[in-house]
C-alpha cells in the first residue's frame, strides 16, 4: 500500500487561522468603544431618565444591543488567543487573567438583558410605572446581579492582568501592555464618576489598541512559532 494512502497529506491552515485571529482581536473592544459612545442614557441615570432616553432614541438603543452581542462573540476567542501568546513566558499571570476576564467578558450579556428590557418596555407601550417596575424586578434578580458583579470585577481586573502578562511575556510592546493595564480602571473611574462618554469610549479604545498590538504579534509570527508541527 502506498505510504501516501496511509498518511494522507493534511492541509496546513496555520497561516489562515493566525491571520483570522489577528483580524478578530481588536473587534470586541472596538464594539464596546462605539457602544459607550452611542449609548443613549448615562450609566448613572435613574430608571425614569434611562427609559426616557431610550424612548427618545430607540435606534441608538437597538445599536447598543447589536454591538453588545458582537462584543461578546469577539472578546471571548480574542481572550484565548492573547492568553496563548503570554502563557509560555508568563503562565501564572496569563492563567489569572483568563480566569478573571472570561466571566467578565461573558458578563456583558447580563447588561444586555436590562438594555433589551428597557427597549422592549418602550416599544411595547408599557406605562412609565410598569416600565420602572420591570427594570426594578430585573435588578433584584440574584442571578443577574451576580453576573453584573462578575462583569465588573472580571473585565477590569482580568484586562489589567492580561496586559501585565503580555508585557511580561514580551508578546507586546511596553506601551501596548500599559494601555491594557490602565484602560479598564480608567473606564471604571469614568463610569463611577459619571464622566463624559467620549472619555469612556477612549478608555475602551485603549483596550482595542492593546488587542491590536497582539494582532501585530500574531501577524508577524512564523507558522512554526504560532503552532509547531510535530
């Protein structure tokens, strides 16, 4: 029997997978950066003000929902790809980063529940009192509250550790690691203080910049550096 029939040639897809990941990496944080800019309400608004803002700009709220979905779908594989870059030389930091950041990024979906409910309340024509009561009931759900807490703690601390891991591993330049380290604490400070949306978008743009530095690293790697063939 010919040897080729015993060991059929497997197509080498490493360059395709590596470049596809390089393109994907900054998409998630860019989606969130745009989301923070188009969000029709302020993150410190009370339910009445939030609902009024959503009613006044339903298109923006719908855009927020689509961007939230795209962000989760892009951030999770990007996190695994970036962690892989740091794992060899900074394994402890990389492991801690993914343990915290993964539930954090997935927690964006929990925020989408409230955003979808606000838009649905408006489009369904619920009374202001009923709409406020609906949002209050959602906020009181323990599972949703836990998901929001995981989001806040996970995406901030996880991104900080991810930046430190990539920097420590030499997978990105110092400025890129620093951008990741400061981006989410800056975002949190802006949200807590009710700062301008443009600054919040800029904070997430710093995250996107750090992810894009990982893209450059992936694009410049050889196929064997990315995935050695046995």
